[in-house]
């Protein structure tokens, strides 16, 4: 579950307000789920994320969603640990 507060423009954007200030604000909350799975010698990651925007000022409200698929080299296996016996 995510809670996001977005304020635009960022305070340090460095852009001049030629046409006047455009300030907006929105809050959002929503779920996210991801799965890691093997793809041959690689690994895949499938992620689904969605959130509902609310309490918006100077911008529209609504639902946003993303489906992301990434394929990358598989993580290296952890090093083998030797078992030491202490007397």
C-alpha cells in the first residue's frame, strides 16, 4: 500500500513562472504487487501498481495504473558458508 503526496512545481525546479504560477497538489493511495520469476538464465520481474488520486487542487483526480515487466541478469547465489565446529 502506498500513500503519495505530490506538489508541483518542485521548490527547486529553477524554472521562471513566465505565464504565472501553476501550483497543484494531490494525494494518492493504492496497492502494488510484484513477482520475480526465472526466464532462462535471466530473471523477470512483473509489477502491477495502481493508485487513486484524491483531494486534488488545480489538477484532475482519478485512477492511475502501471504494469511493468523487466528482465535482467539473475542475482548471484549467496556464498557458501562453511560450518565451523567450536569445542
